C-alpha cells in the first residue's frame, strides 16, 4: 500500500494551528500521514509529497 504524505509548512502557530490540527486528525482517519515541517523544502516523490529538512 502506498503511503500518502501531506506537508503543512510553517509549523503550529496561532494563525494556522487549529486548521493544521484538524487537517492532520482528518488525514490520520483517512490514512494520510501529515507532517508539520517549519521552513521545509517540499519535494514530490513516487510515494507522494515528502518534506526534506533544509
């Protein structure tokens, strides 16, 4: 089974924390792995979208 990665760039701050938390919770229920990566380089791979630390 292919894993799907969704990346929330910017981290959990007061402006987007609630939305990211809800998205991550819904994503987990749907089998999507969410990663919150501040200042990340996002690269699309065969397995989906991955975050690569700078």
